[in-house]
């Protein structure tokens, strides 16, 4: 299937074009089925490509397919080319696989929406862009996808655009991402100047062979990280992601949890030789930003009441873990966590969508409770996701988070402590959410009046087309860890480090060596410590929210996200806006004023000169006489002609 | 020089619209419908010829093609010398395609149908002037066409514009005339000084002057600045831009489309054809000035655009920013940057032309251009909104659409010779997203209020006019190669010429030879 790897992005393109031309005729649910079928087709081709690669020798697992010459000018030659290698195929597998499940879910979730076909139009365009991003053979093709997913994210966040908040959130996401894009563009320019190409093989090859100067590599790495911080919602650019929850929930699951937001992590992994070739402080910055983001977002998640906001901050936090992994050279762990996170976070977002659907668009957790009785399947699958993200073995999240923490300790004890504290908080806020939504007393009954239109308000379980994806994702969240099991005594040899072996050719230059470090020797104890942290977080949350042993600690400051967003908005709305206004005024008054002033000046001089033109002969003759006298005086007296 | 030279294609491109204009002027007063008919036939014919030229153009050559050269005023060395190369090719085609769309697709809204006659006559004369400017290879001829352009534009703005049209038209005319005065002096001085220094005879021929004459550095710089002022006003380069928002806002839709689409490019094209080519030394020498003004224009234009309340003014200021990119690329002196600049001239013409068209459609429906009066249009006119979105994303420079390719080439090429300017200029892409998306949100998003609820959806005729724009936007974004490979040879020759004259060496990043990257020898 490697020869037809172009089919992977081409199928969603066909789906997009079909819905574009026939969308209204296809209607509901036809458009949804077309879109889902296109993504399923991509998935199957990717699976085929995966087995093709698997059958090849490890060092030759790479297939480049040049579609056409895209931007050729003199020394700059950029092809529209796809690269199938272990990393891109891993990404493509979960993008198309989870993408397909979310398409199915969305057919049920978007039922009855007047813009049903348009939703799937955007969704297919998104999958197309995301696949270009991960399959790109060079930075520019990736950037095409990178901006494409950004545009789709904009369309989909502001999908319900008559709502002012949705429109604002979409714009904010796009503009914030553009700040990151500035970094990616400059990184490309720097790379082109240094090695005459923007293809991954040239840049990484130069980095590996030492042809890339360390200062250049540092510049490229950090500029790309600016882009990654924008796309993957890291400090200080994370603030668009919580707002992005204005989009329909399948969008939150697909774009803002499973796929698009991991693009930054992917890019860093793709460029790992360049990061390895850069100065030591570059990966350290990445690790610190990741760790601080993880902790920062986790503290905010503790005090959120909107079911999706909790998940959004949780996503920011988990992405922080991935960058922590990237910064400590744990690329395999980063990809591993990316995959498991895609499973359980997509699951929980879809679960929250199912809840919101069942609750008639109620998102406030304070009005939920005891939903497990009316929505058993949603509750059951959500609980699996909760255990996975909290780090309870043997669920998927435990393995990947444990591996990140292991590498972190080997790199810096301080970062490790931040990672552990975040793990406690993660277990705490997720337990809080599960308790508030699915357990305790049913608080929705007392709020039934708010939904007066329905008369009798009763949450209901979602239709099968929404539940099947939940069940599949729950299964993956349970067993997802098998792709990369650590080398513990009881785990058979053949099951250990499968992802690591698979990704080895790609991440080899940048991957940190963990064997032989003190952390590695103590790994069993560390795993126990991580489990204890998870247990601590869960127990504390149960004590507070289920048993009522202590009053909830949800300070206003955390609920409002440390007021970071407010501060930025206040700055943009205040001094920022005034500065912009000042420029506009400067233009109309000073720059244009100079022009108008000149014109007025010329006119008034002309006006005065015109007054001389009286038409009376005596005036003219007086001027002539005066002139003659003047000339005579000039020659006679001053020049002394006579 | 070209095989098809027997047919005077370029002369036809210039003369046919001029004759068409005359025919419209002579058409019977009582049959105003003849005016539009003649204008349509003429402009479509010219458009077809320009497209045919695109097909016949030899993409491997950087020389002038379809050259036609006839002595005109022999004693002064003035000749009817026309030619087209990669730098002017797409501007000619753009002119050829844009005019029929403007003539067929935009209703001038004349209350009195007899006013159609002068309207179409002026438009055709404008087309002749623009075409002539792009294909002239004789300084005198160029100046004549460059000036002819002003007259019809003045009357179009003054006669068919909006409330403040007279002031805007006068400002436009005087401002650009002032610039041209400097150019006229420079042209005459160039010719005479050249004849005294090396050439030995009076000639206005561009190629003879550029290849044969040599100026002392200080002389060349004075002469260059005479030209540069005229072009800088036309582009417009900050701080000479304030005629543009007024002219754009007050011009009728067809005027704005042509103004943004092709007329501003007379300035950027002039810089390449007459600035860099005639005075390489002076252009190199004054490079920091132009780069700085370009970058200021990019940021400043974008910030000013953000704060505009009038849609047309917003698009006008966005033009200041976009043309800043083109000037940046022009003075970067690398193949990528200049090729990107030439491409961006066309891209800006297409996307800004389309933006003005659509703002015109909004005005036609709502009789306002104020952002504050508009709301929720996407809800009532989704197809219109979708078309606007594509054009907007092209203007923002989203990859996959045309605007990105040009901008990217300009920036990556300029980075090689003007790194820190590019670092600042690249922030322009953030601001572009800001002002356009903010305006889009206020106009198209939200719940439509009473006045906007009955906003009519895109009509068939309007869709047919927009379709070519959107087609070009998508096609050149995904497959720019046919365009780039035609532009590049001419750009290469131009840089070569600069190198010969100034000793400048174009930086060529060469691929580091890599033994296939991934772990061969392990």
C-alpha cells in the first residue's frame, strides 16, 4: 500500500469535494456517511502501509512519494511529497482511526442540526489537512497541513457563529496560532539558509552529520517550539484552547484533544536530530515550559465547573507532559503518551458530548450528578477514561505517564517533582469530575424548570451510533498500554518496548539513553510512587466530593485561570487597542495632515497671489512702474552700473 | 525575435482597447446599449489575446518576447518599442482578464443610461494605458502611458464615485502627477547624460540605456530617485500612501478593482523594470531605505487597517501592507524574493480585486460600507460568506491558496539578504489574520439584525464573476509551478544584470550533501 500512500489524504479530499458539490442533496445523514467512509478508507490504506513498512528492514522503513514540484525557484526546490515512515504512519493510524470513530459519533451528535452537511465538509477538510501535516516530507508540506488544520479549527470552533462567544473563540484560536506560525516560518527560513532545503531528510541529516551549526540548530529548534507552543496550547499561548470548547463536542474530541493539538509534539519529534544538535538550553526550555504548563493547567482544572472546560485544561496539562518528555529526550514516551492520550481524552470528550446531548445542552457539572443510573454506557466508558488518565494500572495512561516521569527524573529531580504533583492533581480533578457528573445526588431534577420547553426533563442515554465509538475507545484506553510495555519481570520479552523498537529509526538521534541511570535502576519503586500519587489524588477527591469530609477548595483565582486570560484581554482591549488607535489617528492627522496641509498652504498662497489679478489697468501699471524702479535701483545704486 | 512575431500581438493589446474606447465615444447617443456591447466585445477580445499570449510564451527564456519595434520620433531616438518578459507577462494577462470581468460583472448604476457611454469609454482607455505601461520598453512611451492612466481614473472616481469623490479624485491626480513630474525630469536627464556618457546618441530605448549607459554613482542615485518617487507614490510606499484610502473608498467598484488589481502594480513593476534595471548601483545603495519603508508599511498598514470602520478603507490599508511585502522582496535581490514579488503583484490583484468586488456587492445590497452597520451576514447568505472566506484566507496568506506562495517566497528569499527585516515583516502575517478575521466576525458572524436579515444571497451572475477569481486563487496556491517557471528566467537575468554592474553576488544556499540521513552505517 506504500505506493498508493497518496490515497490516505486523497480519500478525505474526495469526501470533501463530494460534500462541497452535493452536500445539500446528500443532507442528513448521507453527508455524514460519505465523510466517515472517506476517513475509514484512509484508515484502511494506512493499515496496509503499516504492514508494508513492518515487512521491510528496519533501516529502510521509509518511503517518499513525490506528487509534484510545488514551489521551485532557483536554489529553493520544494516538492509536494509524502513521507511514510514509522512516525508518520503511527500518527496517520490514530488520526484516521480515531477520526473515523468521531465521525460516527458526530452523525448522532449533530442530528437535527440545519448545517449537518457543512459540519462534515469541515471535518473531512480537517482530516485531509491533518494527514498532510503528519505525512509531509518537508516542513512546507507540514506547514500546509498545519495552517489547514488551523483554518478548519477556526471554522469549527465558530461553527455556531450566530453565538458571539463562538465567533470570538474561533478568531482567537486562529490569531494565537498565527503567532506560533511566525516561529515556524522563520525556522524554515533559517533552515533553508543553512542547508538549502526545507526537507526533513536534509535538515535532520545535516544535524546528524554535524554540518548544521549548533547556533543554527538552536534557533530552528526554539522557533519551531514557538510554533508548537501555539498549536499545542502551551504557556504562554495556551489561552485559545479553553475557549475553543465553544465548538461542537466532536470537534473538541477530534481537533482539540486527539489530533491537532498534538501536532506540536509531532513536529518536535520529527525534528529530534535538530533539537539534539542544538545547545543544551533549547531542550531544557522545552522541558520547563512543558512541566510548568502541565502544573499550571492542572491547578486551573481543579476549579472548573463546565464539564468541557475541565477536559480542556486537562488536555493542556497532558500536552505539557508530552513536551516535558520531548525536552528530556523521551521522544518515544512523548509519542506513546500522545497515542494513549488520544484514546482516553477522545473517549472522555465524546463521553462529555454524550452527557451534554443527554442533558439537553447543559454543561455545568453542578447541575448534573447520578447520571450513571440513566446513562450507564456513557458512565461506564467515561470511568475507564478516568482511570486511564489518573494513572491507574493497567490502563493505558499509567504506562505512558510512568515512562515520561522516569525520563524526567533521569534528567532533573525538580521537573520530576513537578510531574508528580501534576499527577496528583490530575487524579484529583478527574475524580472530582466523575463524582460530580455520574455519582452523588441527581441535581438536574431541581433544575428541570430551567428547561421548561421540554416539560418533563429527564436525561437520556445516547443512540447506538454514539455509543459504539465510546465502547471502542474505552477498550483502547484499557489495553492501549500494550504498545509500549516496560521491562518488568512479569512482562514477556516479546511484549516489551514495541513502540520504541518501531520508532527507533526516527528518534534514534535524539532519544535519551535511560539504561544505566539511577532512575532506571529504581524504576519499580518509581512506578509504585506514581501509583501512590494517583491513589492519593483519587482518595482526596472522593473524600471531598463524594463523602463531604472537607469543603471543596475552589478559589476564584483558579476558577478564573489565574486571571491570565483576563489580563491579556484587558491589555488587548486597553493599551493595545489605544496604541492601534493612535497609529490610525497618526495616519489621518499627521501623515495625511501633512499632505492636506501642503495642499491648503499652496491654495492660500495662490489665493493671495490671485488677489493681485484685479483686472484694473492702473494697478498693473503701478506694479510695472514699481518693477522698473526696482530694477533701476538695483543696477544704479547697488551694482553701480552708472 | 519570437516565431509569432509576425502578428503584432502587443501592439494589438494596446491599440484594441484604445480603438474600442474611441468607438464607444463615437457610438450613437440614443443607443446607450451599444456602449456596453462594444466595451464587452473589446475587453473580452483583449483578454482572449492575452491568454493566447500566455500559451505562446516561451517559458525557458528570460528575454523580451513578442517584441515589436518601430521608429517613432527618430531624431530623438524615440520608438514604439514593446516587449514582454516573465516580469510583465502575468501583469499583462491579469490586466487582460480583470477588465472584462469588471466591465461585464459590475453594474455602474447609472441613473441616466446615457452616462454608460463615457463610463465605458474611460474604462477602455484605462485598459489601453495600463497595458501600454506594462509592455513599453521605451522611456518616453512608458511615460506617456503611465500618465494616460491618470486621466480616465480621475474621471471614473470623480464621475462615478461616492460622496467624497471629487476631493479624492483631485488628491489622487495631484499626488501622482507630482511624483510623475520627478520622473519626467529624471527621464530627460537620464537620456541626455547617457548620451554624453558612453552612448553617444540620444535614445529613449530602455534596453539600450540599461545595457549601454554608465552613470557616475552620485548621478545614478539622483536619477534613480526621480523615478523612485513616482513609483513610491504609485505603490504606495509609506509615508506617501494617504491618497490610496481616499481614492479606493470613493472610487466606483470597477475603479477600485482596477486600481488595486493592476494600477498599484505600475509602481512595483516600475521599480523592477526601470529602477533595478536602469540603476542597479543606486538601487543597491538605497536598499536599506526601501527595506525599512517596506517593513514599516507592512506593520503600519496592517495596524491602520485593523482600526478602520469602513470596509473599503480597511481593504485599502491592507493593500499598503501587502505592497510592503512586494517592495521588500524587490529590494532583497534574490531570485526567490523577486520572483515572489512578481507573483505577489498578481496575487494581490486577484485577491484584493475580489475583495473590492464583494465589498461592492455588499454596498449594492445594503448601501453602506460601515462595518458597524453590518451583522450576521453568514447566517442569511452562507454562499456569499463562503466565497468571501476563501478570498479572505487568500489575502491572509493561508497555504494552499495563492497569497501564501508569493508571501512565502518573498520572505524566504529576503531572509537570505535582509534577515532582521524579515523577522519583523513576518509579524505582518499575524496582523493580517487579526484585521481580516475581526472584520469578518463583525460583518458575517453573530445574529443578523432587522436591516441585515433580508440580505440577498449571492446571485448567479455575481457567482460567475467571482468564480474565475476563486479558481485562480486555488489553482496557483496548489500548483504555482507554471507561473513560477515563467517568471524566474527574467528575474534571473535581472539579478545577473545587477551583479554585472555592481559586483553583487546572490547568496545561493546549496544543499548540504547528506548521506541519506537515517542511520546508514549502524
